[in-house]
C-alpha cells in the first residue's frame, strides 16, 4: 500500500537505485496502460506485450536522461516513439496489409450495435481511431491521452469530440434504419 | 471554435451514460440548431462506447506478469554483473601490482629468465607471428569523434530487435503458407527485411 502512495518520480528514482519492489509498483501502474496504447497503435496483442517490455527496457537504459519532472509524460513519450517506430517498420515490410478489408469482413457479421461501433471505429482515419480507442476502448483519462500523444488535455478533448463527430456521421445511416 | 468543442466534449462526458441517453442541455453553449442535433446524435452513442472497454485478457495479464519477472532479471542483473566485473578486475590489477613489486626487487637479467627451447621445439621451425598489414589508405584516415549517442544506440538497438522479430515472423509465415502467391510476397518481404538488417 505504501508504494501506491509514492509518486511515480520517486518510485523511478528508487528503481534506479536498484529497489526491485519499486520496479514492481511502477510496472503495476503502467504495464496495462502501455499495453492498451501499443495494442491500439499496432493492432496486435502479442506485439503490444513485447512493446511493454521494450518500453521498460528503454526507460531503464535511458534513465540518466530523465529530468525528474513528469515521469508520466516521459514514459508515454518513449512508448509513443517506440510504437510509431515499430509501426513504420511494419509498414515498410508489410505492404499487403489491408485494414479496410478486415473492417468490411467484421461489418458483414455485425450482430448488434456494439460490433457496428467497433467496426466503424476501426474504419476511422488513424488519428481518430487512435483517440477513440484510447478514450473508450482502453479507458484512459484525458491526462493520460495527452501524455501519450504529446498534446494538451484541451487538444485531446477537441480531438475526441471531432473523432466522435466523424463516428456519428459514419454511423448515422445504420442508426437511422 | 476549439474552446466550444472542448466544452461540448465536457458536456458529453458529463451526460448520463445509461441506455436512455437523455438529451443534453446545449443551451448554455452558443451553437446552431444543426450542431445541437448533431451533439444529440454523438451523445446517443455514449452508452454504446462505454461498453466497448477492452480490458486485457487473462492470458495477456499472465504474459505481462511473466514479463515483469524477466525484466527483473534483465534490468537488475546488469548492474550486478558490472559490479562483479569491477571487483574481479580490481583483483587482477592487485595481483599484477604485487607481481610488479616482486620483480622490481630482482636484477634486470633475473626478472625475465629466458626459457631454453626443448629439443622437440628446436627440431621444429619457430612459429612466426602473423604480421598485420595496414592499408596505407586506412593509415591516413583521420580519426573522427564518434557520433553515436546513448539514445541513438538504444534506438538502433530497438529498431534492429524489431526487424529481427519481423524476420522471424515472416519466416514462420513462410513455413506455414502453401499459397504460391503469398509465398512470393513473403519472400520479397523477407528479402527487404534482410536488407534492412544488414
């Protein structure tokens, strides 16, 4: 319980000093969030799990560069860069991937509104899809989203609003039937 | 406009999330009728979106737990190894110093006793040490300061790891795939990854 009261910055300092329990607490706090973000960006659970490991390894390897201010922003920015790099590599090496086809397949078997929503979200442009998933599928706060995407909280809200507007427009015909 | 959008988002977030999704009161925000009705439509999806949460599955949580244990080993073993190596290295230096001190008390000709070659050795030709030929061009090459920073090293390591992982994936897919067209594409991908790995 005591470790939960400690700030992330203090915990990380203790990790750097070799405290294993602090590492456990930090991992506990961030692993699932990092996993959720990586899953949203990479669209693959196994790769997302690997990405969590990669992020923690990078965080530890570059601990000397942490300025001690905002661990949240720092670890999420490392995650963002790592995921985008991985995605770039994937795009360079897998030109055949056809996301639209996958969405169309899913739409074909939609049985309830939930499936419809999921398919519609997957069909959104990348930026809109990412922010909607982070907010509603991964259940992250605006603060966490702002740190992950490197934007302000206000900008995060505006982007969620615009993405939902797009989503509403996409879903309008289905819901009017 | 962005401020209004932010306010509208706050209103949507604060609105009821039950199935009824009662209309939200947008009268306090200066928006036109069209946007107002759009807002109701956006809000109507809130209960559905609220049900879309995808918690990590049990096997993911298990994998993350295993990963934590392996990270423990990886991250905390390194400093220990460095410490152990430093201690070991220190011991070697100490032994060398003692030997150096001991030999300094001997006369120069006693310090290094030349060992006579055995009859067998004498019958064999002495082994020549390989001579290193340094290319003149390389000899003249100026030494430049290293441009590698810690970050770039980490980044290149991460990128390389990802590439190697991708290569393994393609190989696995290749082993499973029987479709000739898919195989051709996978082989092309593999070639591309191989080039990047180089």
